[in-house]
C-alpha cells in the first residue's frame, strides 16, 4: 500500500539527463526534487548516454537530501523496459512514467518493477498528460494508491498537443481541479505542469499561486531561475503560519476545552480547521528541516 509521509515538493526541476553540465549544476540547486529526464528533452541518439548519466547520478550520493526521480520513456517505446529496470536498480526515489493511459498501465509497470526486486523502495509517479488518462483519473488513482503510485505530475505541453488546443492556462482549470480531487481522494501527491517561458518570473509566480490555491504540492520546473519562486510560493507564508498557530493556541486554551467550534480572529473555527492548521505548521517545519 502507498505510504506517503509528507516531504516538500515545491520545486521539481527537470533536466535532460544527456546534459552533464545541468546534472552537475543540480548538486548545488535548492530544488526539492530533481527529475532526470530521459524522455522529451533527450534526442533518440542520446537516449543510452542519458540513461547511463542518470544512473551514475543516482548512485553518486552527490545530491544530498534532494529527492531524485527519473522520467523514463513511455511504455510503447523501445527504451521503456531498460530505462525502468536501470532506474530501479539504481535506487531512484521514484520513476516518472509519461503517457500513462489507464489503471492497467499502472498495474503492468508495478508488476515489472516488482519483478526487478521485490523489496524495491522506488515509487511510481505518473504523468497526467493524455486525454485517456483524464477520463480515467479516479481509476488510475484508486488502483495506483494500492500499489506503488504516490504522485501525479501534470503535463500540459503534451495535453495541449493531444487536445489540439492552444497552450493557454485558462483551458486547463477544470483538468487541474479534477486531477487534484482524484489525487487527494486516494492520498496521492500532485505536482503542477511546467511554465515554458522561464524568463518571465511574473507569469511563473501567477501559475504557482493558482496551483497552490487549487491544492497542488508544487510545480514542475525547467530552469534553475524558477526555483526560488516555486519554493517561496508553495511554502506557507509567515501570515499563514501565524494564523495557524493562533488556531492551535486557541483550541489548547483551557476555556475552549472540549469545544468543537470557537471564534478565532472573528471567524468561525472548527476542529477541521485545527487539523488543517496543524498540517500547515507541519509543512512549514518539514521545509525548515530540509533547508538545514
Ligand atoms: N537543470 C539544471 N541546470 C540547468 C537547467 C536545468 N533544467 N537548465 C539550465 N541549467 C544550467 C545550465 O547548464 C547553465 O549552467 P552553467 O552556469 O554551469 O553554465 C545555467 O543553468 C544557465 O543556463 P542557461 O544558459 O540559462 O540555459 P540554456 O539556454 O543552456 O538552456 C533550456 C535552456 C530550456 C534548454 C534548459 O534550461 C533545459 O534543458 N531545461 C530543461 C528541459 C527539460 O528537461 N524538459 C523536459 C520537461 S518539460
Ligand atoms: Mg511530454
């Protein structure tokens, strides 16, 4: 069964695993998660080299506490099986599989992973980027959560292409909401898509704020310059932490003992808000621990 202990995934930075300079640079970057890409960002002739680089990076121990994920090639490609096998044997924290269509894909991948090593700790992440997957979100999440799936990652470059739509954020609002709901219904993490225009910090900030409001854990990134924004926006703000601490303090005040609903800062506050406040403080603490 999936067991998800909270860890920050505010900033999930992709890099082509064929780019050794980027792999080197990543050792010094403040991204919570590094995604070594073997798929879209790697040309066919460089696939083998990229896989070797990613495995060497995984085994190097040079990336500190950063979570290390490998995005492998899709199931219908000639690279898939070897990518998956090598990523598992190199003990990636997770493999991210693109072009997932349905729950059966998840079952097949899980089976393959367990055949490599029954005691494998590597988790499965799924790209949500195909129209078929959007139609099957609940089934994918439900089955996946009983197996190795811990995380959905939105892929709007591919989804726009498949839909023959403009890559306009406005059209993805309902898909984002559906994906967060499916993920949370089964206890999965959920990461927003990339922002291609990496020289536009304001556009990135707006997307991060929107995604955070919708419940996303963090954002996929493509360039180091984007990390600070994602880390800042997806972390609880000082005001949010202060408000959460005020709720926790109010509920532990003896005058409120045994009460299910109280007033804090002029607002109705229930036990569910207490739970939410504790979660927010725990998130802030996990981020602080990571920074140490
Ligand atoms: N991860 C780590 N380091 C990166 C990086 C990344 N994604 N993108 C750039 N860098 C590094 C460069 O290697 C360079 O390092 P240096 O200071 O040692 O020379 C530095 O950051 C500045 O890079 P810059 O010149 O601004 O970028 P670029 O023009 O070389 O590359 C991209 C631009 C978009 C091609 C590149 O950022 C990239 O490949 N991004 C990831 C693409 C990807 O993985 N896509 C798949 C998911 S959609
Ligand atoms: Mg893609």
